[in-house]
């Protein structure tokens, strides 16, 4: 068994032998890409990566949309963190083992904000807690983001982000996918087979 | 006598149809990368910024390592240090054993490939399942990945159909990617549900916050660590960024360079263990600090493993990843591998036409073809050149150092070459003439023409 304290000291010493003096850090403070029509850009990009953007005026419209959405109407296990929009089919607060989330057919989860340049939505486990697996186990995932929380680019995103109390957060762009078999795109690798982002407002 | 790479490449191109298919498949990815890069007016600024951030980070890497450790520990993670592959494997095994782990799911990590973690854990009685579809395919085939982003890029769908028929009991003769991917999804879902621990690689670690980011398209890393309670993240010590805001630059570059996507489907940020879980981060040197000390090759540590240099490389595309007999193939692999073992990988810097295409696409602006050239010199100086390269080089050096001999040889050649029978010119000793015709020698050399021109009255 090796001595980890010694390895640590050795690595740090070895790394510090390269000591070129101060090397300036570039500034990120400049004009990055911005879009005249952010919603259009977000919607086009999300479509490009296999997802769907649905702009709606309010949460009631989200509910109305889902009531005509087959993966929801046919779902046996609905997981919803927005009970005002749709109800979960089980008492999800009582689920202590994430393995019990395996059969989720459709999940509805709020996102903090979205990014136009790459169709990503920032989703954290603030409300999911030990159930973050729900994001990846659900056959179909639907996200709700406020329209005024749509940013142009990733630099703005990181200006907004803070990680205090956020153990897990992910930029989620489209449904899960793979192209590992002869570069043919297949949607629905391990995670959701479809993704809808409702832009509300 | 061909070098190791040239020998393996010759085998690869023997199957003409497959070689062309491979070439085209990768070129297709390169074209997608171009489109994505061109969609951003600030692309070049991003590359320059990324390169400068890395230069700064490397200048203070020791401080950032310590800052990361402090912050990660504050968040409740355990941080481990491993000097080499053996220490890394030992640490991972000990953590797994102390939790009584039998089954592990692993997402893509070139570092664990480099350390040969899988066979090590298997020898200790554990089941290790690679969950990235491409990696699962090569794992079932008992092969190493042939590409760092597209591990199974060298395999045809019919072969995957046969493989899945054998292991996953899909229908015989099936080759529809959708059908096969669905079968893999079901198979791997089961593995996820049964796993006692999840191992991931790390794309970027953030000193300022003590967190790290893992990027996938399949969601396999996330699934693998959100079901079991134990998460082990393995990373090289070069993966650091000082601040979270720097991720903005790197996440914008990574997927666009890799596959032409605007960003990977999941860019997941882990800060501390999951509620009720345990997180271990293993920091691995394994030769990296030595590269950091080298002025010539330091910048190769800036690599973010996007694979763009492979997709664009005319040699890689036509020789396949396995011909590099190294964990990381292609241009960047031909720089990193000799740094680890110059003798074993002496042939790799030669497997390059110095066209510079890799340097043009690299998102962090590594001067790849310069470093490949520098490695050639280094390998020559250390006396590690293979005979097939050494002899002609010696001959050429002798000739070029003697102008009189050079001009004599030229004259003799121009007179002699058209007269000699083919078999004297095109024989096994002339590797250059194997697929090529020699040009017709001109009647007069440049020097002769130049001398005559000067004699002419103006
Ligand atoms: S060297 Fe550059 S182009 Fe090649 S994999 Fe690394 S980051 Fe990508």
C-alpha cells in the first residue's frame, strides 16, 4: 500500500518545478454572440439537437399541451415537481431509494434558465435532492423555463450561476443520444427518448 | 522494414472498402465540426482565450491543485493522489473493497484506459461494465477504443449485430443501429440498476469551487452515479480550470470541436457527494508533471480530448486508431505517448505528413505538428530511430553536407535513372516507390539552368 501523503507531496513538488513566473489570465469581459430573436435561436438549436421548444403564455397552457401529448396521457408513472401543472401518479416525496424511479414514463421538472446559443437548460437537484436519477431514468422529459430567463450564451450563464448548495447541476441540451454505431444518430441512449422545453411567458 | 505503425496501417488499408469507409466517416465528423465552428463569429477568440487560460493555469498548477483539494474537501468529497497508474488502481480498488462492491458501472474515461483499470479490477473479482455504447461495444469485443470520442468508429454495424446476437441475444443478422442501440439500452439499464458503484472520468475540474464537470451525450455518466451511493471520479492533474466562468469558454469549444454539436447533451457539474452518498476524487500524475517540465511539449497537456485532430488527420483516417498501439491515438497521442515511453512509441511521430491540419482545428491551439516534428528530432537524438529511417537519413545527411557530391549524384541520377530497369528502382528497399511512380527526371538541374541564365547577356 503506497503512502498517499507522500504521493501528494511528490506530485506537488514535481509540478512546482515548472515556475515561469506570472502568466497573465485573459479577460472574458468582451462582446460575445447575442441573438436578435433569442426564442427563435433557442428553438432552432433545440430542434437541431433532437428536442422541441414550446413557447406558452402560462402554466395552464403547459397542462393543456400535455393533455394532448401521448407519452403523458399513456403514462403509468408521472413524476412531477410542478404539482400545480400536473400531478405525480405516486407520492414521490415518499420515495427514498432512487431505484424506485426506474419506471418513470414522464417527468416534469423546472429549469432555472436556458441558453439560446446551444439549446441548453440549467437544471439542478435543488428540488430533486436524492432523486436526481429521475432526470435520466424518465422515458420522456419535459422542462419548464421562464421565457425571461433565456440567455444568449454560456458566458452569461456562468455569470448567473452559483454553486452554493447546488450539489448537482447540469446543462441539458436535447434528449439523450448516441452515434456510436456507424455514426448513425439514435435518440434515446440511456436517458430520455424525448425532451420538451416549455418557455413560459 | 516498416515501423510498427506502418505495418499495422498496411494491414488496415488492405481492406480497401473499409479503409475508405473509415476515412469518410471521420471526414463527415470533421465537416460537422467546421460548420459548428463557423457558426460562431468569435471562434478564433475562443480558441485564443482557451489557450491563454491553460497557459495561466499550468503556470500555477500546484496552487490550483491545492485550492481544488481544499474546496472539494469542504464540500465533503475525499481527494486522493496517485503518482502513477499502479497507485491509481490501488486507490480505486481499496475504495471499492471497503464498500463491499461487486459490480461497477463506468462511463468514458481515457484516464482509466491509460491505467488499465478494468483488467485490474476484474482480476480482483469485480464486474466492470463500460456504459458508453461505443465503449461497451469494444469492451465486448475485447478491444481497446480506437478513438477517444468515438471508441467504436472502426467497427461496422453488421459486426455489432453479430456481437450483440452473441452477448445480448438480439436477432441474428440484425444491423439496424436503432434496433441495436435499443438492445444496448435495455441491457445497460439492467447493469445500472444492479451497480454498487459508479466510476466516471472528469472533463474539467474547477479550483475555485472544488467541483468538476462530466460531459456525455448518452447520459450514462449521470445514470451511473445517481443510482448507487458511491461515486469515484478519476482525473489527470491537467484537467483544472481556475474558475467556473472559464467553463463558458471550454464548453463552447469542446462539443463543437468533437462532433459539431453546440454542446454535449449533458454537461453535469458535481459539487460534493450526492445526498446520502460518498464521493472520491482521484488525482493522477502518471507522467504529466514531467511533461509540464518540458518547454517543448508542455502545451500538449492543454488537450481537452475533443478528438478533432484525429478526425482531420489524413494518416489517422487512413490507418485507424489501433495502428498507433497507444491509449490515445492520432496526432495528440503521437506526442503524449513518446513522452511516456520514447522507445516504445518512437515510430509514432513519424506517422505524420506534417500537413498541420491538426494544429488548425485544435480548440486549445496546441501546435501539434511542431511538437510532432520536435519529437522526431528528440527521437533521433536519443538514437531511437528505426533502421528503416536511420539508414536513409544517414545517407542523406552525408550527401547534403557535401555540395560537390550532391551535384554529382544529381547528374549521375538524371543520366542513369531513365536507363535502369524498373526492378532496380521499384523494389522492397524503396518504400516510397511502393504506391508511387517516381517523377521523370529533368534533363538539367536547377543549378545548371541558373548558371546558364546568368551567362546570358541581358
Ligand atoms: S490535441 Fe487539440 S484537437 Fe487533439 S484532442 Fe486534444 S484538444 Fe482536441
